[in-house]
C-alpha cells in the first residue's frame, strides 16, 4: 500500500472515508459489496457509491481491477498512513503543530477517560526508553 504522502495529496471527504473504511476492513470488494457495507446505514444508493469510488480512484486512494463485467476495488493508502496524516494535519491546523496543547484541550474538556490517560502514560513511558 502507498503511504499518504506518496498519494496525490487530495483530501478524502467524510463520505469517501466511509467507503475507505469498508475497503480497509475487507478488500478487494465490488461496488455492490461496498454498497452492502455502507448504503443502509447512510441512506445511500448504488450510484452514490459508484460516484464516491470514482472520486477515490481519481485521487489515487483506490485502485480498480477488472473482473469480468465488474470491477474490484482495493485501497492504495494504508489506514494507519491516512490516520497519521490526518492527525498531523489536525495538530498543525488547530494547535500550531504541537501535540501538548491538544492533550491539554482534551483534558480541560474532560474528554479523556482514565483508560485514555493510562494509555497515554504507557506510550510516554515507552517513548522515553
């Protein structure tokens, strides 16, 4: 899979992300199989899924492979790479590129659970080794 910074760099919309999540969980999939995964929950139709898949192909986020009269779709961007890129973009845009203000903001809003804090502490301990 291609890393996020190797892709064209075009942003993936929230709707496109739903398609990507389906493909990350299992691929390759046909458009019909993608629709089976996302259409009911989102109130989408098959033409909507096909439009979103076409956009993702144009953004080099998804590849197609012909299989008879239909196409199989698979992600070209690894989920971890996408999440990493979006996380950095968020920190850059909202917190001047610094993660500490993000954690401070979450702590002030009481958005961090005891489990979250324990995980963060464990990560910090591991990073300091």
